[in-house]
């Protein structure tokens, strides 16, 4: 099942207002239940993180890690991941660990693994 994208401003605002947030050194994750059988992911990387090349790299790292973990993430949630400034220097593995930690704190990782 493919992860859908949140694209519109109102979709992000809904998750910010209704969702629960947990943060760590690299990322902040907002999660809200959507009562659908698919997940929606939004990634936000502000200009504070860096210029467009840096922001694009961080976005790609987040999206690729989530794509690889897709099968382990419980269905029926809207998820917004916000990159913190420290994420600009993070490696693929550090972002992966960060995402796993946040997903497990939100209890979104399925018990398969």
C-alpha cells in the first residue's frame, strides 16, 4: 500500500491542531487518526534548516525512510514530520533511528518486527 501525501495547507493545519506531537533531536512528529485504511504523510522543512538543496535532501531522507518502513506502520493515520535544524547534518541512519523512535512512541509501529 502506497503512502499518500498531505499537500494542502488546511490538511497540515488540521494535523497540527488536532494531532499529538512528540519530538526528538532531529524531528518533530504530529499524528492524528484519520479513520481511513491508508496513511497520509506530510513533510515540512523550514528555511531555517538551510537553502533549497539542503531542505530537499532532508525531505528525501525522511520520505525514503518512511517508504522503506511503510509495511511496519499502522494504517489509518495522518502523520506530519517536521525537520529540526539539526537534521541538516543527519545521516540516513540517524534519520531512520529518529523516525523509528518517534513512531514507536506514538505506538504506530506494528508488532510484526
